[in-house]
C-alpha cells in the first residue's frame, strides 16, 4: 500500500537534498534503511548506511524499522557537537 | 535535589549569567564548569568561523539522558548543559557544562563523561568555514550505537 512519511534533513544531508523537510511516498513496510538508500541515490548522499543513525518521531530507532506511513523520519549523519 | 537542566540556544551563551544563577547548594562543596570555545585551527587548517546545527527535539532528549546518567553514575547533585547553534566566531563559547556536587572528584568525573558522551551521541553538527573560503561538515565521531 502506498503511503508517505515526512523526512527531515540536517547538516550535509539538508544541503545535498536542498530542503529541510519533504514528504516522501513509500510502500508500507519499506524499512528506514531501504528509504535511506533510495534517497541517497536520488540526492547523491556520500554517507553509507553504516554511517547513519535513524530517528523516528524524535527517538533513535533501528535502521530496520518498517515504516507504516505518517512517521517523521530523520537520517542522522555522524555528529560533531561540543 | 539532583536535577538536570539542558538547553540549545541560538544566541551567545551568557556564561556570566549562567555562573551567577546556580541553584541553592549549601550541601555542595564542589562546582565544576567546562566551556568549549571555538578554536582557530582544526587538523592543520585555519578556521575562520563555525556553524552549529541541531536536531533540537532529539538533541535535547539525548543531552538530558546523558546528564541523568551522570547523576546516576557519579552521584552529583546538579547538572546544567547549554549548547549553542548558529554562527560562532573564534573564541566564542559553544558549550557550557556546570556541575554541583558534595565533593570535587565526582564533579570532575561527571563533567568529562558528559562532554565525551555529548560529542558521540547528541545530534548536533558543526560546519567549519576555513580562512581559504572552503567549508566542511566535520565528523568528530562515528555516531553508531548498538541499534
């Protein structure tokens, strides 16, 4: 079933995607990892999946998380605070 | 009175105001404060300024979790962490950690723990603007955990 999620981008991913947030059509059950790989190809993200953490609805989660639609998804590149 | 305060702020950190606004702490003999300032060189490259960007909602949650871990692990009485976002100039404070505890040892330990974990876990990013006009999103750590 087709549905959609809201993807928010930060840092280099925001610059490469050219947007801070975007609604993306998905197939229900598509994992966060599958979505990242799709977006990485589309936007030329240089980071491999192993460099990325995933947050769903503002909480860290597994990259295997199966999306059902309506989630807020953030792909977190390596952090550099402090 | 163990308590935790965290904030992400887009204006200059008021380090004097933060120092002067400690909670009542008659039972605490140790106060440790750490400030991280913007350095003008990184990996041999001359840095002109920095931009910090945060995923505010999750960054605040994770900062609070780290501070609560520090309270639990080291038994300190009070922790406050303020982190900047936006454009920062050289020598400007980017982060301030303040800790009150009965004795100094646990406050030093908690401060080191909080800064180490913050750099590894909190979704905040840093873009360096170099003197030669180029830029780079720096990569202080591999953010991967056991998820």
